[in-house]
C-alpha cells in the first residue's frame, strides 16, 4: 500500500512538472536589453533592415576590440565584423574610435564613436 502511494505521488508530481513546463514555454520571453516600448519610435519587427539605412543616418553605437576576439562594431543595432555588409557598403576597418565603411564605387565613410568631440591643444596660462 505504501509503495502504491509513493508511485502515485511520483506520477502526480511528474504530471505537474510536465504541465508547468508546457505552460512556461507558451509564455513569450522578453529581451531584457530591449528598451521600453515607450522609448521606441517604432516596433523592432517593423524597423528597416540594415540595407535600407542611408549612409548619413548611420550611428556607430560601440566597438569591441580584444586580443583574442574578432573586432566588431555595433552600428544602428547591427553587430558587424570586418568584411560584413551594411547596405551596399562593406566594413573595411574597425578601430578604437571608429569604423571605416567602403561603398562599391570606392567612396569611404568614417563613422566615429564621438563625432562631436575633437582634440585641441591646451594653451599654457602664465
């Protein structure tokens, strides 16, 4: 009798586990890095692909450099490496302060991390 109750309790527990697992899979998983919906100008699913972005509106959001890692850049939410395409341009180089894109016609576009910051020499005060 005790053995039958243990088997029954195990079977009920197993069925409950399976039911809860199935329910958990049906719940959509949210991306914790996605900005709140109020900050998005349009839904991510409706956003234009990288190939549709005009060169003037491209925004370099970050670069990753490392000795053991391939260099990569985050441009308009797209993670790119050297040689990858962004629209009709190809990523030519990734450096500490920017990314160089080359278009098929040979023209190049340099995207900088901080385009509004420029280095100036300080003047000594007497």
